[in-house]
C-alpha cells in the first residue's frame, strides 16, 4: 500500500485499520515524522500485473522530502512549487514526471533548487494537496528512468 507515496507492507489489518512496520530509512526519507493523528494522507493500492499500464512510472520509493514554496490558485487551476534537495534536482526536468506524496505529476518548470507543477481542480479535491500549505514537507519520488540512464552512462565511462 502506498502511503503518501511510500510503499509499505500491511503488517496487520483489523476492519478498516491498517498497521505497517516502518523502517528508520523510511522515516528519514519521508514526511512521516511530521504527520499527526487525523492528518489527511494519500492511500493507493499497488498496480495489478493483469491491468493496463498507464501514466508515469511511480514505484513508491520516496527519494527525499521537499518543502512547498508556493501553492496558490491560478485561474481555474492551481500552481504548486516545491523546493527539492540539490541531489534530486538533476533528475527533475520540464515535462518530466515527479511524484509528490505519491501523486504522479508532470513538471511544468524548473529553477535552481525548485520545480513547478500545475494541479487540476480534481487532483486538488481528491488528494491531500487540498490541505497543503507553504512550508509543508512533501514526499518526492523522481523518475526512475532518469536514475537508470545516469547509472548506465556512468558505466560507459569505465
């Protein structure tokens, strides 16, 4: 089960209550440490192998957290800008994909240490983005394909 974009194994289930074992590695890379009882989170089941593959490749392997730097309405839509760790910025390109709290989005602009995405009203209304504010920590997962390309190119130099 993806929780705010982090892939976790359900360790126990009782009615609608799910229990997960969370590693220190997960706590270090995610916004889980900032969550409080009652906070709105995104939940998503894993992709089934017998269904259509559509959209971006999102694995549920959170790379790091970013901070919301701008979050405002722009006409009928919304603009969201996130400051990201320097180590991730090389993987974030305009028209590339990024997952924010597990929400697969298209990058609309890139700065030195930040990126921008546009959010349609439906996405805002049906995810935890509706309660996000400037300064909030969000989970980031960069495009896995970019990381594989980098690894392969490094291997060619040897």
